[in-house]
C-alpha cells in the first residue's frame, strides 16, 4: 500500500511540473484556435462570404497550417494537444478541479477522458500530415461509423453512440446554465469584468456546442437504425444541416459565433485555469 501511495505521489508531482503546466496552457491556446477557426469558417458561410467552410477541428487544423509557417504551427499543435490530453487524464484520475465521486462528478470525469481521447485523435491526424501521409480533412465521424458497421453489432454500437452524443448535448446545455467551470478559474487573479466575460464566453460556447451535439446524435441514431454510414456526420455536417433549416443562415451565424466564443473562452482558460500546481485561488 505504501509503495502505491508513493508512486501516486510521484505521478502527482510530475503532473504539477511547471514545464508540463506551461505546455498544458499551450494546449488551451491550441484548442481555442481550432474552435475559433471552426466558428470563423462557419460564420463566413452564414454571411455568404468566400472561403467559408463547414468543418470540424481537424479541418480547422488543415486551415491553420495552410501558410508558409504551417509546419511550425503543426508541431506546436501536436505538442499542445498532447499536453492538453495529458491534462484531461489528470483531471479524470486525480480530480484537481474537485468534481467529486457522485454521479455528476463521475460523469464529468468520464467526459475529461473522452475529451482527452478525442484530442489524441487529432494529434494522430496531425502526425500523419507531418509524416506526409495526409493533408485532406474527411468526416472522421462518418469514417468511424463506416468501420463500426462492418461489425455485426455495429448498428447497435452506433445507436448507443448517438444516444451518448445526445446526452453530451444536453450536458452542454446544463453546463452552460450552471457554469460549473467558473470554479476552475483563478478568480483571485481576475478582475470582475474579466471573470464575467470569461464565464459568458464559456456559457455561449457550450450552448452552441450543445446544439451541434444534438444534431450529431440524431445523425448517429439514424445511421445505426438504417445501418448506413452516409447518415452519420460530425460538426461539418451539423452546420450544413442547420444551414438548410428555416432561417438557417441566422442559426448557423449564431452557432458559429458560439464556437468563436468557445475558442476565446479557451484562451481565457490558458491564462487563468487552475492546474495541479496552481493552488486553490
């Protein structure tokens, strides 16, 4: 027992390393940039401007590296997202943000793991680009479902994934309302206006993400019921679906601004979020 406790203490010590925490804050910056770009590209569609695109975080990455400094941006993205994924596992295992062990706390900590895995998938995509094996962004949701449906239980698994996505969407609305994340910020280092703006951006962004997860969940349920991968879509497909609805440009414009807000909230977290060694201020 003593050996296990010693190892746990050593891991916590490593997780609180200032260099790692700096990289984790870089991860928040990278995450914020990806969400802001996704929202910016969708907003251009809503405004009927050239260069608009309905895409996901991988598509945002492809857009970000489309410049002479693309390889540098790619390497920074890989480093930042690896660190952010590590932070996701730390949040889930050691609970530095005090989510607790009740049902809500366990759900939040499972969400941290899911988030970490999803960003590692983007890291894998980025490494493929760095190795010269990729470059074009495809609908990863559709690709995943297509693989699942080759399995006899694929339809049922896809259906469960759809229900899970609906649950995430509802959870995002609840989080937008409760704003539990405000307790993760170092309030003592923020002015009242800075804190209010950071919380407002987070609420708006999470509500917008909640809408898209509801749409994605519906797509997955349809794909599972009809055993048809072409029915499944990710964020890009959700934007296009919303665009086709009555007042679709207004709807997409609002959701797109929400994703930009989510990116800006992530930038605020890069500065003020409490990490393992940040104390409880």
